[in-house]
C-alpha cells in the first residue's frame, strides 16, 4: 500500500510534466502558425500595395495629362488671338499713338472687327457664361461671368466680348505676371456669377517682334467657367473600384483648398483643411508628388493615395481609393486562414485537456488536502498575530492594493466600532472608516507600494468631540503567487499627547508673558520694548522663511532677553541722567545673569542658548573666552532689538524715523557687524510688507 502511494506520487509529477509539455508544444505550434500566416499575409499585402501603387499611378498620370492638355488648349486659344495680324496691327497703332490721327469711322470699324473676333472665338471655345445674364432695359450692360478681352500694356481695357467680367485682383495679378513675356494662369476662383472660374493671359507682340525680347503691346485675357466638361477630365474610363476618386487641390497659406467637386457632395472651392492635419492624403500628394502611402482623406477615411503635379499650375492632382476596398481580398484570405488554423489548434487543445482532466481528480483531491493544511497553518499564524497585536495600544491593519482589509487587530476594531476584527476583513477602508479617512490613508499607501519603502504621516481628523490626531506608520508587505502585496498600517492616537503639549505651551507662554510684565513694571522707561522686539523678530523670521520651531525659539528668546533687569536696582532703571561706566557695567552683568534664571525651564527649542548668544553678541567684552559662531536666531533678535531701540521714543528723546533707522542698519550690514540676512529681511518687510505703516507708532512721544 505504501509502495502504491509512492508510485502515485511519482506518476503525478510525470503526468503534470507531460501535460505542460503538450500545452507548450501546442502553444509553440500555434504561435509559429499564426506567425507564418501573418508573414504570408504581410507579403501578400505588400504585393497588393505595389500593384495598387502602379494602378493609382497610371490613373493619376492619365488624368494629369488630360487636365494639362485642357489647360494647354485654352492657352492655345489665347495664343491664336495674340498672333492675329489685324489685332497686332491695331495694338501697334495704339502703342505708337497713330490711332488718334485716324478717322473715327475707321477706328470704330476696327474695334467692331476685334469685338466680333473675340465674340466668335469665345462662343466657339467656351469662354462664355454657362447661364447668360438676363438682358436689362436701356443701354446698361450687366456684368457677366466669362469672356475674352483685349487690354493695352498698362492693363487698360480696349475691347471685350459681352459679359466679360470686370477687372479683379486675380486678373490684375495674372496680367502683372504676363508682363514678363510669359503666358499666365488666372487661377480657379469664384467669379461674379458665384461659380468657379478660370482664366488665361497671353502677351501680344508686334507683327515683326520677337516674343520675350521685344516689348509687348498688350494682353489677351480670357475667363471661362469650370463646368462638367472640365470635371469629367478627372474621371478615368474603365476603372472598376467603387471608392476611387480624383480631385484637384492647391496649397493656400497654411491650408489646403479643394478645387473640384468631392464624392461627399461638397462643391468646388467649398472645402479647406489645415495643411498640418495629421496623415492627410492631400498633404502627402502636395509634399511628395509621385509618392504613395496610406493616409486619411478629407472625410477621415483611410485611403491609398498618390499625387501628380499639374504643369504650369499650382494644382496637385490627388488619386485615392479606399483602404477597405483595396485590401479587402487579402483581409478575407487572412481571416479565413486564421480561422481554420485556430480551429484546428483549439480542437487539439480540447483533446489534450480532456486527457489531462481524466487524471486530474486525484490531483484535485490531494491539492484540496494540501490547501486545507495550508489554511490551518495560516489560521495559526493569524491567531499568533492577533495575540501579539491585540496587546498593543496601537491599531494595526493590513490592506491590499485595492484598499481592502486583510488583517486587523482588536484595537483597530475598537477604533472604528466594529464587533470583531474579522468583521473588517474583505471590506474596503471607505466602508469601515469612512471616505475622508480612507482617502488620506489610501494616498500614502499608493506611494508606499509604488516606491516599496516605508513612510509615516500625522493625520488630523475632525470628530464630534474635537480633532483626532493620529500618527500612522505605513510599511510595504511583499506578496506571492497566492496573496497580493499590501501595506501594514500601525496607527497611534496622539490626541491626548498633543493636547497636553498644547496645554504645556500655553502655561509656558503665560510664564513668559508674566516675566516680561515683571521686567516692564520695573523699567517704565522701556516698557513694551520686549513686546516690540518680539513682534519685529517674529516678522523677520517669517520673512526669512525659518522653520516654525526656530521662529518660536526666536520669539521666546526675544521676550526674555532682558529678564535680568529684575536684578538691576530700581534707582538705576529709573535714572534719567547719564549713567557712569560702572553703572552701565552693572546693568550689563544683571542682564547677562538673567539667562541663569531660565536654565531649569524645559523649553522645546534652544531658548537659553539663544538668549546667551544674544548677550554675547550685544556685550562681546563680557564673554572674552566664548568660542563659536553666534546663532542665526540671536542675530535676528539683535537686529530687531537695534531697530526697536532706535525707533522707539524715550522720555529724554524722540524715536528715530524708521527710514533713518533702516539706513543705519544697512550701514551696519556693510560694516560687517550684523549678518546680512536678517537685515535684508527687515528692510524688505518695512518697504514691501507695510512695515513702515505698522510700526510708525514706535516713535510716538511718551513713556513706552
């Protein structure tokens, strides 16, 4: 029986190994098959793309040639008119001034001939409006939309066919371009008839003149509408793709303008798109004529695109076909191959799983037994943890990355009024402790899990009986394949400790105020001096951005720096006449001895040391053996003491004006007596923080 069990234990790992190997082989085969199919599809797609590049290129070149030929034919009409000998002769007479000396009837006959020539040419070649404007009464000629005109070298109209549009910025710009001796295009624009128009300008030379070398006599200007005849040039006969489209575009500053009708029903010159639009097909065609790629068209659809530049125009011909239509056959083939292959692979996986599940019942039973044993061990560990943590005054809880409790001790349950720590397990912090506290803890937990380093923070939560202050330690706990990583939170209630500290600080503050009052009562001539020094020193510390603890030390030290005056005889403190050197020395010794009274007081900061440094700074002769630098806090108090002493009035003198006192301190700064930082902070507060207005009462006469 023992041997049979041993054999079973040996066969189980072997079966698992066979199953894992089978699955691994199937996965490798599937991956290799999918890779092969995708590689085949990719090669087929590249072949189809090259084929479509060729097809689109053939269509684009054919349509480019058709459009360029149409433009050339219009220029040919203008050229034939410009080379008409009668027209050249008449233009020559105008140029040399002979026309003024000829009989009016002869001139009228020539003008009539030229007009008839222009009218016949316009009628035969399409330089007429698609819809002629209605006739109006009287002899008022209504402005038309198309025609042919003859202008002199300065651009002045000589004769024109009926309904020739008036001169426009587009026409004048083309005439200026043709003045160089070359023909010019009046680019596509919206004419006076509110329809797309195009024009052509050709210079006129004398009969014996050489074009481009001799001066021109004038220009033949033709304007005609763009109609179906022109738009049909963009349609390629014999194409089978339903999504194929050809249209003309041109750059216009930072935009691209669509010149011809579009498949979505947009009319010519009705659509303009930013040239910087990502993956725009027209932008590719303009930037790389003859290029090919997959881009998005004006409607946002993915298309295959190529382009060709139309000679002698700013136009680019764009030919596109939908990506979905062009690549649909290869996509269908790829889907069919993948479906068949994956179906076969899935069938093999089902067979392997069925075979494996046949022997899985024994493994499942043994796994369940192992799981039960592990659960018992885990429960024993949890009992030990509860036994240890329940005896602690701090609340201890373990939460996972989704803020759900995985463990809590009795203190944590009592904090949040839960019947038992197990009642918290599986619940989120928001459900147990409330959304406000949960958000505060969750934010620091996320940082701890991200850095995987412990952290701590003191939180203040508002409750019914006052604020509750909690110090929380957050320790990351690594996870494994069964349990996710979490954060162990150890929370300690500091409310009573904080309240006790506040009470102690209040008592200490009252003690300081009492001592200051004693000093002020014995020295009526400098009453309020300590309060003013404290006020100025506190503002300077704040302006310097000193920490709260250092600023509080400065405030207390500035209040108690003159505590030793209680040792000075009353007659010396109230003496109004000049003091002798011995009397001044006596006062200094008493003031310095005042620091000894504070030696046994438990201040939070180095108040006693700061007071001694203040005395050492003010009376350096009394400390011949002192070593080390004077604390920055003592420097701040010394600057404040000097400022208050200069600006405060006494019974025997007036207070110095604040600007004068600031100037004197600035001089002391440059002299090197004071640290420049507190002086700079004081000057900034006086000049920029309303200090001048706030402390102007220091100089008021009377006992202070």
